[in-house]
């Protein structure tokens, strides 16, 4: 039986689950829609992975990352919990030796990570605008009645990409509609949207950053070949899209778990069949001081096993 390491990356749009072997090769991967239900999505995804490889691989370590990393760590029995910046940097460094710039674009957020000599020296994330994220392209694909999977192929057919205002999602959509009404063809409009997203990203997330090659482009949006071409054109270098670009955060979490369990020699993994376990959360507002912290309580099969969210530590039960 092989030894494997599990990585789980749960974000607002997608949930990514990966199992790697000792060499870092991906044995199983799932890219799922979170749909506002991170607990149920992880339970179903783990069960699916278990059906595929459960009797062939023994999980020796588990890592979680993403916006729901602390919650999911309780569900799966994680050995290490890390932020997305660290997870993506570790994964990219494992795939591309000497990577110096990481462009990561997801459904509702985007980030840039600067590395020098294998160490993260700077990073930035998008703030409030959706124009530099995958959800923006999803919305425009729906408006144009084109499957998002075909969006990039349309862009590559463009001969004269239309200049579309990319500073704001609302302005970009209005400008796109205006260009349609003027009679521009769909291919040129889509290529223009891709270039607008790149400009928005570089002028906001990438502003003031020193972009040096190798540049790795990861996240679900990296599947869009039109966007890859737009980044190549803007940066003047060829960006590298890893084979497993959509689940790099989960791969990073798994790699971090591999290193973590080397120190302890054991794992807290609860198994693939966590669908049989009843998980529940609730919350309350602490009135102990003016901070009015919102405290989250986590239950497993009706038993309260963790609390978090308070600033002073009064209610915490989890060491995380």
C-alpha cells in the first residue's frame, strides 16, 4: 500500500482535494463547487476520493488551507493549517524550480506572490473589485451565451481585440455591451475582456511589484487560454501554467503536511468516510468587553469540541 498525503483547499467558490505520494505526484484530485456548504462539500469530496484510492493508499498526513481552513481542519483531522499564500508558494516551488512570481486567480479573489531564492518576500490580494477574478469572466460568458470552457478559444481567434474599460466590473460590462451594439464581433470582444482583466489585475494586485520570470499562473482561471495569452502579451514573457493549476493550493497543503508529520510521526486524519459523522456549527456574540467578538462553536456528533473567533482567548478550546 502506498503512503499518501492529503491536502484540502476550501475557498468561497471552489473546494479542492488532493492526495499526493511521497514524491509529490498527484494520486487523486477533486475540483468541486463549494456552493456555500463547505462541510458537506468536503464530506462528499473525501468520500469520493476514498472510493477511488482508499484501499490503495494510506494517508500519513493532512493539511488544510483556504478561507475555511480552520473549520475544515476540525472536520478532516488536519496535522497542519496554513494560509493560501504559503500553500501556493510551496506548490509552485515544487513544480517550477526557481519560480519568482506567482499569479493566482480564483473565482472571487486573486493574488500575486513574489519569491526570491525560494522565499516569499512580498504578496498582495485583490480588495473589493471583481473585475480581476474568475467570477467576472463567468458573468460575461453567461451574458454572451458562451460556455466558460470555450471562452479562451474564442479569444485566441480574435484579430483585433477591442479595448474595454477594465478598472471596474460594472464599467467593463457596460463597455462590453456598448461594443456589442456598435457591431464588434464576439471573438474580438472576448479577447478584449481577457486583456481588460489582465490590466485590472496588474494595475491593482500587481501594482508596484517587480515581476520577474519564471512566472507561474495558477488557479482555476488559468485554464482560460485567452487569459494566458493576454498575460504573455502584457508581461512580455511566457507564463507557465502547471498541469494541476486548479488545485495548487491543495497540493501545497499536502506538501506541507508531508513535512509536518515527519516531525511527529503520526496523523490526526479521521478517514475518508466522514459522511457518517455529524458536524455542526453555531455562534454567539461575547459581551465580555467592547470588542463584542463573534465566537464560533464546532460540534462533532453533538459534542462541543472547539471554539474560535475571540480575541482574548477566553472561549477558545482549539489550539489550532
